[in-house]
């Protein structure tokens, strides 16, 4: 891309215009996930820019970059770049690796990496010791013993969980247990705090960023609450292996990668211990989830505070449900859950804390209030615009401002 000075009759200043490779314009539209017609309507001269008969101004190009969620520097290249995830990609669909990551996933990963880097530096300054559980297990470790180890470290009490009235409260408690252990848990269904940029759970359900001082787990909040329980357990298992990566694993999946298989099995055993499941299992009960006549699946899901999909998987794991019946029941239940998936909502300032990890947000705000971190840096990392909003978040998190 080159800048071109254009002077028109009657103009006193030179307006900078830039030449863009047509392939870059098409690539930016495609990677955004929106049809080109959307951008033609928003930028009427887009086709002319592609032909080179009209050149966009720098300001117009900046607007185009923002609309397509493309870093402006990419549009100055000679050809489209190959974008790769900065961590291992464990995602597969029917055994095939997933293609190009969306801008939403990339931007979320990069923001989380920036937050993790800040927290790591803060932990180093405070002299915090490394978390001994990071990388303490291998995939050769036994599933039941590994799950018991995680359960003990987290204080994950199955009987206490049974008393909780909703999956939301169970998930909130699970997150608090993980954060108390020193794990930054970020849950969001949008990029940063931009409610116009949703995250697709079909693309990814979560990721883990392993680090001995700042271990981080991100959960796609656009998924159901019960499904988020399994994702959180799966990503926590990644940390015990010391493995960073992006996952889209589901209870029905049979991952090809040994790490994903191990994390899936440990997560399932952590949430629904096989010995307790056998005690609760009733062979005479109906498996299908009928809201008017709660089934065995629904009862066990309430018992363990996991999704009915995880319960079906665990029944299959114990050999009580063959693959064909499991797959049929799973797909039927998946359809029902998709129809019932609810939006987020709630208090904006409390949501910001949850999206960024309450542990991270508290540390960042305290650091700013004590003068160690500039307020501008805190605003950027929390993806908010005003210091007044930062103070409201601080009060919601119980931080004196």
C-alpha cells in the first residue's frame, strides 16, 4: 500500500489517499464473517477501491479496518497474511482441524494474553510463589486419581454442590473455587465488553493459558451455564498438564488428541464421579429429558449440577448406554438445550468484573488506586472508557476507592 497526494481545484491542503491491494480488501471482508454486500452498502466506493479507479483516504481506510475488525497495518501488506492462533489449537469438527480463527477469537485471545502478562508482572513484584499444580500431571496419570486430586485442590464438594438450587450458582461457586486457588477465570460471550461482537460457542468453548504465576482460563459465556461447567473443568485439567490451548470439546466428542481425551475424561470424572453415578443410576428410568416428566438424565443433572449432555456421556462411559442410543439421546437433548439458551444481561459493572476475572480486576484496580498502574492502562485492560466506570466496578468488587 502506498500513500498518494491528491490536490483538487480549490483545495489548499493535500488529502492523503492510499492504494490497497484488491486481495486485501476481499480478505478483510471475508475474515470479518460478514458478506461483502454489507460492506458495499457501508462503503459505496469499495468496488472502485478494489479496481484502483478511486483510492480511499487514510481516514476511510481506518473506518474500513474498524468495520472488518482488521488491524490497520494488515491493509498495508502486499498480500493477505496467514493468521494463526498464538497457542495450540485443539479444535476439531468430525476429526478435521478447524480452519481460520475468527477475529473475535483472535482478539479475545490477545486481550487475555495482555491481562495475563500484567498479572504475571504484578505477581512477580509481590513475590508470589509459583503455583505448584501447574504441569504437575501427565496424560499417563490415572483418570480417577487425577480427578480426585483436582477435586481436593479446588475444594470441590459434590454434596455441597447438590444443595445449590441452580446451575448458575453452581458455576459461580466453581469459578470462586478456581480463583481462590490462584486461577484467573474469565467468562464472556462477547469480545471485551463489546456486546455487538458475540463469541460463537460452535467455534470455541474455551481456552487455557498455562503459567506458573498467572494461570488463566477463558470460558465462552455464550454457551449454556451447565455446559460452561464442563468447559471450566476441561480447561482446569489443561492447567494441571501445563498445556495451553483452545478447545471446542463437547461431551459427545471423541478427541483425536491425547491431551484433549485426557482432559475430557478427567473433567467428566471431576464433575460426575463414576462411583457416585453407579449408586444413583436407575436402569428402569427413562433417559429422554421430558420437562413434564423429569427423567433419570434430568435428575442426575440436577444432582451433580452439570448439563444433561454430560450425564448422558457419563452413563455411556459406565457401559450402561451403547453408542447408538447415546448419540440419539445426545442429539435430541442438544436440540432442546439450544432452543432454551438464554441471553446474558445482568448488572453491567458486575459483568465487567466477571468477564475479566474478579481476581484480575481486583488486583488491577487496587494497583491503579495505589498508583502503581496508570488508570489509562486499567481502562484498556478492562475495555472500558471512563474512570467513573472503573470506580463503580471497584465498588461492585468490594474494593475501596
